């Protein structure tokens, strides 16, 4: 007999017959994800096939910044579908581009794409063309998409920091093109000025770009050390290296100007994605200095894509920026205030029961970790901390609070006081269940 409680379990089995692993994405993690299939969403709440209700602080990996069922956002997409769905250029291009240029400091010129992975690869291509050099520098714990040349790997701490695959790499993969890691990049510890300066002094003549998350959200929402990004900017200038900020997460979530405005550091190129289009449709963007982007104007660099600048995506970008910028960004201010209130609640509850817990990073893309002190480097986010975080993630989900897989908290502008109270009522039980597991382990 099929009951309401086993509806989703049976559905998952059906999906798994055709969908590898039963999920739409995967990393090399030593556990199996059990997907939750949702049937309804409104504001900051979602409901699954079994009728369970959740507060959504997952927001589709941070993309859904406008919230579920935002009427203005949805109506703009519906109007676009009915009016002009599939053409190469439409009558919203200028408005969307001008809004990005208005708010993102580095956006002197803009090109649209679809995914973060592909727009990062195009940024690297432009940087190589501009400098005439081949290699790029990236950092441990950062994530810039799932392309062969930029995901995972480990470099020795002495000698040349050339990355290679290693056993147990959470972002490691079979089938990687031979030598794609080794031949293209150097991999450095983040927040280490000396390591970057030494590498650029020795190898700057062959380095086209330095690419970084300005806040290492993917490595645990680790903030840059004071002055680190400014030093990075100065070093790139000194050695004629293109500085690329990957703001696919921090863009819009750290304010309309992104992290570059917050830290007053202007990169040469910036990649944007996720929240830039509100969360309902995929859009990414490569933005940067006019003289560098001129390579695209002159057709010296190819950037192709069937759906680049598609009307539905352009409408989403335009409407999202209009919504978020209204009343001096009041909606985002209120979103951050509610998120900070929830952070205080979970911290207080954890402290009360003696569960080690820290919260760090910008409010709109922060993370919590089951440990005693704030992480200052992505390398601090080890498997032990990650495992306890995953346990807390699971317990939060059981108790009606969805969070991103790697313990990130992604609010949206539809959060209400009632959502905060929902969080307050549910989070204590999830923490208590996690404390029981913590005591068994430690």
C-alpha cells in the first residue's frame, strides 16, 4: 500500500533508474545524498512530496535571492515568454547591461553566458590573449566550476606549486584530460601574501591570471585577511597579470557592487552568476575593463553560445537588479538583518548545550562550522569539521530547515519575521541531536 510517507521514497527509486545516482550533480563525497523532491514553494518556504514544510536557506546554492513566487520577478518572466522568447537580441539588452555597469565597479563592458563553469573558462581565455602567457594561479579550497583544468588537485608545499590529482580529493574525478591540471595552473594556499609574491617573482613571466573568490565561500566562507586583496591587486599590476574575481556567489549577495565594492579592490575581470538572474533561470556574465574586453570586440577572442543573452535571462537580470536596488537596497538590508538574527539564535542555542559552533562570512553567504574557532584558511576546513557539519545539515533538514550542502546559509529577500521564529522553534532540536552524535565521536 502506498502511503503519503513513502511517496517520495518510491519516487526516488523511479528517478534513480534513469538519473545517475538519482541526483543532478555529484562530487567525490563518501556518502550518498537522498534527494528531496518538492512540489510547492512560496516566499522562503518549500513543501516536499510527503507534505513536509521547510524554511529554505539553501536557495538553490544561493541563486534564489528574490525568493519563491516573487510576483514582480515571475510576471516579468511570463511577459517575456509571451512577447519575445527566442531571438538573439531583444529590447531589454541595454537596460540589463546598464544596470550591471552601474553597480559592479569593474563592469566597463559585459558579456552574458549561462553557467559559472563556462564563463570562468572564457575569462581565462581572455586573460591569456591579453597577456600572451599561459598559466594561471588559483587557490586551495576555491571552486571555479567543474572543468578539468581548474577543479581539485593538490600542490606540494615546497618547490613549484604545480597541482596534481591525489587519492581522496573531494573534487577529484576520473576522466580528467591528461596533464590539464599540471600544464595550466599553479595552486597556492589562500590568505598567504608571501606565497603569492614569491611565485609571481619567480614565474610572473608565464602567468596570465590570478583567479580568486574574494571571499572563499566554497572553502568555508573564509574572509580575506586584512589587506590581502589589495596586495594581490598590487602584485598583479607589478607583474602584468590579469586579476580575476570569481564573484559568482558574492556578486549581489555582498551588495549590489559585490565583494569588490566592499573591499575597494577593482579586478581586471569579474565572473558573475547565480543571484545575478534572481535564481529562476541560468545566467552568468563576464565583465571587465574596456581595453581587455576589446579583444571580444575585435574578434581576437571567440566567445560563443546559442543562449548567450537570451531574452528570458536578460529579463531576469534586469528585474532582479531593479528589485534589489529599489529604496537604496532596502530589501537586501532587511534580508541581512534577519539572517544576522538567525545567526545569533543558532550560536546562542549551540553555546547553551555546549556544541562547538562558529559562524563566519558575509551574512548573505555565511557558513557555520562545528568547531571552536573561526577558520582563517580554506585548508582549516578539514574532513573532521566537514563531517560534523554534514551531520548538523542532516539534522536541520529533518527538523524543517534546508541549508546548502556545505553548511552555507543563503537567505533571500522574502524572509519574514515568521521565518525567523520558525528557525528559532526548530533549530534547538537539530543542535541537540547533533550534540549527541558529537559526544559519541569525541
